[in-house]
């Protein structure tokens, strides 16, 4: 990188400005002059852009039209820039977002079961994953699709893994108790298969809220009694304890999120939202970092779901609204509201997201 630069400002100053532009503005800036185009391709700039974006996570929400059930659109809700439309039309397929990690999305084809893409909406790059070599007579149970879909993106080494896991059955037979896990390796461009015996169950939100930290994927089970972990460094499943004993009963719910690179659990009751963070991953040391009164949104509490968070704010979704809670000022704000009847609640298809220059090829 040229520190002096060819213009009025040094390259470093120009890069700092460009790294804070919205995605569309960033791509327009490439056409301004040769210098800006060259700077946006610099490895230092790419790392800078990713570091800045990491501090500003957003949420991605699929909006479905009740009048046209086959029609849906995507929006991105940004705490700084508001709401804007989001398109995956460069895939040339009708897809469903299944997982999100470090700027990449894992999408499954709606018309073609078993077809998966990994894409970066910022760069509009995508990768069609090869189909696994599993026999067509063996499939996931009960609906033929993987129960768990996870995406693990290592930004330091520019590689990713896709995980498809679920109960297994052979065609014409009952489920045999096997928990099949397929792991795609972007460097090798092939799948590997893991077989274990587990009887885990997951709610829809459990499936959506998969967290990648410490080279492992984490899911919360339906009972909220522990976290199921897949360690990708050794391909071993294990269980992780929660920071408290499960509290059962109406109004008590638990969600799994990420917070500044750490595993986080959000516990919601009728009156409070308690945020826990795993400060020491290897010693299982959890601590409470915030306790938020829900008195201001009391009527929404039964149908509110946390989607993404930072040390500054928390994004939550209801049936028809996206809210943000500003942790410093303790202020609630509505970021988006559905203006018409929707077939599915917003939280049903909401994912944490951040824009990065991560390449999927």
C-alpha cells in the first residue's frame, strides 16, 4: 500500500473513508478514478472493510406477501443506515437463506431440493456446492431436508465449511437412530460424512440461530438444557452447559447469539431480558453483561425474538416489526414494520448479517 497516495489525501485516509461507505456507494466509488479502484482491491483495504463491518452487524429478513405466497423479498435492517432492499437475484434461482456467517450466506434452492449455494451479496460472488455422493435412497428425516444447516467462515484464512445434519432413514424404512452430518470443505471442494447416534430436537429459532466461534458451530436444543457443539477441528459433537439451570414455564425463553466474537445467551422472561456472555470458552466461564427491563414493550414480549447484538444495541423481531434496543441510552426504537398482511412472522426468517469482502471462490 502506498502511504503517500496520488491525490490530495494519503491512501490510508481514503481507505478509512471508503471502508465506511454503504455497500452500493462503495461499488460506485470504484468507477470514480483508477486510484479508488486500485485501493478497493488492496488486501489491506479488504481487511479494514471487514473489521469496520464487524462492528456494525445488521439483520436480514425475508418478507413474504400473503396475496402472492410464491413471492417474497429480502430487506436488510442497519442500525446506522436504516432499511434497504436486498437482492439475491444474481443466483438466478428461487432460494431460501438457511445460514449466515461473516458476510456469506448459505442458501438452498426452493425448486431443486438438495441444491445449495454459498454467496456474498456484497461482491455478488457465489459458489454452487457439488452434490454429496450419498445415495438417493438415503435421506434426512422427516421431510428430506437437513434439520440443521450451519455455515462456518474463517475470515483469516478465507475458507468456509457448510454443515448439513439431521436424523437419517433409508427409503422404505423407519429412522434408524443415526445422526448424519455432511461437512463441505471449500478448500478441498468436497464433502465428508460423520455418523453419530443422537436424539436431539430443535425449534425453528434453534435452527436459525447457529453461532460460529472457536472453529465450532453451536446450536441450542429445544429443551434449552444445553448447547450442542460441532467442533470442526476434529469433527466431534459435544455438549456445552448453559450458565444457569433451565427455567421452565410460560414466558421463559432462551436464545443463542454471538457478541463480539463470543458465545452469548439471551434469557427472556415476562419482565426481563438477561444477556450472558461466555468470557472464557475453555473454562465455561459465563457472566451477565446486561439486564434489560421489558416494561416498555410489555405487550410485545410473548412474541419477541432477539436476532443480533453488539455491545451498543440489540436487534429483535416480532410478527410484524423489527426493533432495536440501544443499550447505552436504554431506548427502544422501531426500525421496520410490515405494512400489509404477511404469511409468516418476521422472526421466522430473520438472520444476523454483516457485509464483508469475504470471497467464496
